[in-house]
C-alpha cells in the first residue's frame, strides 16, 4: 500500500497520474469517497481518494473502531492488488466548531496514522513537489 | 537571468523576517541596484493598520533603503520598468489574492471568474517577465490548505485558486522554502 498525503489543492492526484505514467501502468481504477468491493489483479492499481467522504458515511461510529474498519477493508484490497491512498491533510487548521466536523477530523487522523504505519511508502506532496516520508523510490 | 524564490509558512512563523533577511543578503551579494518591496496589504481596520506600520518600521530601521510599491490588486504595467539587477520582495500573495477576490465580489459568476483569471494571468506574466530580466523575485505566501473544506464556498474558491497558484509558483521557482516557526526547510 502507498500513501500520498498533502493539503488540499497541492497536486496530489496529478502526482499520482504522472507517477503511474512513468511506471507505464495501464489498468488504473480511481475511486473517490468509496472503497471498491470488486476484485482486482496484481497488475491493477486502485487509487482511493476522499477519505473524508468515506468517514462521513458512518460518522456515528466510534472514532477508533471506525478507522480500524476502514483500514481492514483497505488491507484486504491491498492483498489482491496495488492500492494507492490519496489522503488530504485536514488536521492542521483551527479545531472545527461543529461536533461532526471535529469527529471527522479526529477519525481521519486515526486512519492516516494506521495507513502511515502499514504502508510500504508514504509521500507528502507540497505544491507538486514530493517528499518521501517513508520507503524508497 | 533572474531567479524566483518562494517562501511559505503559517501565520507568525517568521516567514516575513526570513524573506527580508534573505532579500538584503542577496542585495549585498549581487551588488544589486534596488531593493524593492511590494506591499499588498490594505489598511481596512485598526489591526491591519498596525500590522502594516510594524512591517514598515522594520524596513525603515534597515541599513539598506527599501523602495515600497503598493500593489493592492491590479498589476500595474510600470512594474515592468524595474531595473535589471533589482531584488523584489512581494509579501504576500495571499493578501493580494484576497484583494482580487474582494474586488470582483459584485460581479456575476462567469464575469468574476474571468476577471480573477485575468488578474492571475497578469501576475504570472509579470513574474515570468521579471525572471527574464536580471531580477530576483521573492514571493511570500501562507500555508492555509491543511484543513477541512469550509462551509463557505467563498473560502473554498479562495483555497482552490491559491493552491493552484502555489503549484504554478513552485514549478517555476529556483528555490522554495517552507518556514515552521523560524526553522526553514528547503524543498527545492
């Protein structure tokens, strides 16, 4: 599993596209706000973005439990194919006033921690420039 | 050939101080003709007034003389006439962009987006033209994109334009810095 993290509008998707172009990857499947349930092969690349939306779908769940649940789904997917998670960093602003937004932000943080720990590679994107936080080239 | 330098950071991170220090250092190093400060702040309230005064005073006590150019929104053509071998410090891009958005607020959506696009193009052309001259341009901006989507569409529009603009600036920059409370890290 790979993680691409960065603030909004920093060029994360553009980076992933160019990265896969370089690897000459043909089979790319992009999912925004959902984790696919279909099966994929080892040659495929499954790109998942908008974890905020995924979290909001079951925001009533406990933060820790929720993050673990999403992470488990990703782990299962990762066993059959190549998974790239596009994570928007939303944890550096002012604490949101609304309870639901606070929970979203907290759950996102929990999930990202797990993803960072279990991924073989983590890359931060800063306005299009990559920084490898974990794992080699 | 000129150079473009980009410096960002959170609020009160010390980015302006670093930018001014660096501008003066380059001024001395390159034996430059002028040290130019582009100010985009508009004094719309007391706090903003004192903020501007504080920045002005900092520059006044400087041993090197700054030439201040006010640039609220429209990029004037006379900026083309900066002499080669000048150092230009623009602090900051976020303020300039706020002014552009504020100024165009009364227009209908399509006209507004066109007007914003027009300003952005003027901005980009100016930077490229300076780069073509022997001018060192230091652009200062803010880190404001590491939080959730706002409930206000205006804020999200601002963030999107700013993010895209930052990507453009970073791509053409020769050096880029992110300042974290006086600690700087060089990305490029």
